[in-house]
C-alpha cells in the first residue's frame, strides 16, 4: 500500500509539472514519492519504523493538501490528494497498531 500511495504522489508531482510547469510540484511529488519508497523498504526490515515514517509523510501531505483545498476550494488536485492522504494515514496507522 505504501508503494501505491508513493507512486500516486510521485505521478501527481509529474502531472503538476507537465500541466502547470510547477517545479515545486515536481520536486515535492518526487521527493515525497522517494521518501515513501524508503518507508516501504524499511517496512520490510523493521515494520514499525517503516509504517511510522509512512504515517508521518502521509500526515504531512494531508496537512499541506488540506490547506490548499481550503484556500483554492478546488477538488483537483488538492481535494483529491487530501482525501487520499487521509485514507493513507488511516490505513498506515491501523497497520502500525495491529
């Protein structure tokens, strides 16, 4: 699940760059995607550490995209990414607890 979320975040950053020439979207999307890939790998070695890292990254992205969604009132991409990040936080946190 972490890998899928990481790919979606990275792809979103690339799409943001292609559509709006936003270097910030590209760098933050790819950076977050790589961080999530590291979290996914870490989960194979130390599940609690990898899941904790994934929860932290997803929670950070949730805050960033929720703020953008509130400011822009646009579902795409901010609203969709806020909802996706919320789902990711819930799934990763649940896996961490169980």
